[in-house]
């Protein structure tokens, strides 16, 4: 009886100590509880701007102080130039109703816009949004960004492809992993400070990815940004990352979200 009591007391104290230690890590550190040691950063809202709740955001980018947005869904896909502060659409080009628009990026004087399952990337003149040409690719198109010389594409899997901009030829690819686990459903992309930042479909976090080997360098937790309780349906997911190259400010939004958020990363 005495032995049982002492054994029970030992395990109770051990459990209590473990709980306190876990709580301390969760509260004070940026390391998640569990097996993963990948750092997790938080973000705080610096400013909030109107965003068209009818925009099914698939791509977001800022160039020369102007915001460009690619939207999706059959029959309503578009490429837009948007006033960042007011959310007003300044220019817009509609895709043919048979195309489902996806990610966008700007390289040189061209805007590139993917389509989901049509294996087509359209290019437009940056100044006028006039169609220029198209490229074909043998896989789905989800997110698109660039590193200044190469296009960087996600297809909903755990792979990221690097492409030659003038031919769309695949140059190389990386598999995105956290430890040994492949991270799938990579969606909208943005190249920030030498890293690839990726939305994950149906998740309220951004993966920071090494463009060299695909390692997940860290996570950015945005679960408190626009709570799921305020969303009309489960398709209103976080999707859309843009950094202003001049001010270095970072903006995020989601599919059919009524707001665009300027955020500050808390490292």
C-alpha cells in the first residue's frame, strides 16, 4: 500500500512537471509542443484594408506601389490591378469562362497567370494588362512566384518547380519536407528575403521554405487573423501573400475575405 501510494505520488508530480514545462514552452517560446522543433512565428496586424469579398483570391503581388490580384473559379476568374488602400478595382481582365485562374507573378514587364487544370499559363503586359502569349505545362497550376530569374510554381503536391521564364521549361524541382514528412497542398507562393513562403490549402499558416533543398525553415501562424467562425464556408481559406519590394511590408488575405491585412512578423 505504501509503495503504491509513493509510486502514484511520483507519477502525479512527474505529470505536473511535464504539464508546466509544456505550458512554458508554448507560452514563452516559438517552438510548438510535440516532436517538431521547427520554429513557429506569430504575426500582429499593422493595418487593415477593404478587400472585395467576391474575389476568390489565387494570387497576390505588389509592384511599384500597385497591387495585382489573380482570382479563380469557373466563369469569374480574372486578373486585376487593385488600389491597395481602398480595395477598388482599377483595371481588370476576365479569363474565358472555361478557365479557372490560379497564381500570378510579375517578372520583367510581364504578368504570368496560371490556370488550374488547363495546363496553360497566360502572360500579360504589365502596363496595360493586354494579353501577350501563353505557355503549356503538363501538371496542375496552383501558386506562382519568382526569384528574379526563374519562375517558381506549386501544383498542389509537395513539389515546387523552377521554370525558365521564356520557355516554361522545368529546370529543377524540390520536395518540401518538415523533417521526413512531405508537406502537401502547397498553394499561393511569395519569394521573401531568399525564402519561398507558401500558403497550405485549408490551413491558417504559412510555410517558410528553403529554395535550395525544400526544408521547412519555419511556420507563420495566422490562425487568429480572420477566425473560421466569421467565414461563410470552408472554402474561404487563407490564400494570398504579397511583399511590397520597396517598403518590405507584408500583406495577406484569403479567398472571398472582406479584408486585406498588413502584418508584422513576431519572431
